[in-house]
C-alpha cells in the first residue's frame, strides 16, 4: 500500500520572528515562561541524548495556539 505522508511545516526562529513580527525577547519569553507554547509548538530536532537543542516551530500548531487564521500562515518551504 502506497501511503504518502504530508511533511510537517517547520520554521526556524528567524522565520517565526518575521512571520509574527516579534522580537528575540518575545520568543525567549515564550520558551522560558509558556510551557503550553513549548509543548504544542516547539519541535527539537536534535538527536536523542544530545545536550544541544535544534529548535523549529510547527507552523500549524503555532497559528492555532496563537489564534491566527489558517490563511494567515506563511507559505514557507519545509525547514530541516
């Protein structure tokens, strides 16, 4: 059976800031003080057991969490 998987649209911190028109402080504040935002919107791409974080933001979940309509989501390529 041929099952196609739709890639998850992930964006970098720079792309998130540009899309939402927010500052580094806003992003850092969300990461440090908003556990729901982190749980729902943040994806860590670092290998398991790594001390480094490779953070990306899930476009759809971020828009939903912040109450942004789907049509306002950025049309960006998939970040890796």
